């Protein structure tokens, strides 16, 4: 059982090559259910998800991000977003949901990569994928049928584990 749990986690790797085929909508809904199973502070659930599947729009949105151009052959892009201003736990809640989403996608046989959305990229993506003014994108996630093989692995490192007390 422990092996199964670990495999579920290590199946998630960043996938940046896609076949160009479309992605089944029901698989995306299943992954979004996983995302919305995430914990959030006081169960605030600050998340919203913009799901884009139209090929030209997917390509344009990925091209608007300096490190997401690889998504030009993705079948979808999901943009988790929400109202960040005034909510101290926004990043932590959104990260929990985003990781749940990625774990589910990988175990559904889909490839995806978490691309960060810093302040300087917000306007460019917003121009192509409008969201309310007081909301911010948390991530940009190209999703597709994988066209590359990646090795499943943990990056476990004993040196980063401090049992009972930290000894420098
Ligand atoms: C906050 C965050 C931002 C990231 N931004 C990008 C990105 O803009 N482009 C990209 O190709 N990968 C991005 N990545 C993916 C990392 O490069 C990747 O997770 C890391 O190299 C480890 O590889 P793995 O995901 O296969 O385990 C990002 C990951 C995180 C968590």
C-alpha cells in the first residue's frame, strides 16, 4: 500500500511535450474535483479555474508566458485564479489545489506542467483570458496527451530531514 501511495505521487512529473490531441473534458472535470478536495485556511476555497480548450486560444495563452511556450501543442490550459488581495493564505491554498490537480492529471494519464504566474505576467495573460480586475492568476498549466517518457522518482534526501531537533 505504501508503495502505491508513493507511486501515485511520483507519477507526477513536468511534461512539456504533447501529441497535439484534444483532452477529454470528463478527465479535466475529474482533475478539477481533485483540486477542489484540497485543504484551505478556514475552508475559504479561494480558487477559481479558467479552463481553455480551443486550440488557438491555448497556443496564444501559452505563448504569452516566457516559459510556457512548450504548451503550443497542449489540448488544454487550466489557469487557477482568485482574489488574492486581503487574503493572507491565498498562495498556500492555491498551491494545495494546484498540486492536487497535477497529481490527478498524471494519474489520469495526462501530461502537465505547473508554470508560475508572477506579477509581471498577469496583464499579458489577462488580455487573452479576462478575469475580474481584483483577481490574479496563480498558475498556468498546459495539459495534453504526453509525447515524452519521464522517469518516476522521489528526490528524497536524508540530509533535508531533521528528526526531533535540527543539528546544523
Ligand atoms: C511555482 C512553480 C513555477 C514553475 N514554473 C515553471 C515554468 O514557468 N515553466 C516550466 O517549464 N516549468 C515550471 N515549473 C516546473 C519546474 O521546473 C519542475 O517542477 C521542476 O523542475 C521539477 O521537475 P518535476 O516537476 O518533473 O518534478 C514550475 C514549478 C513550480 C512549482
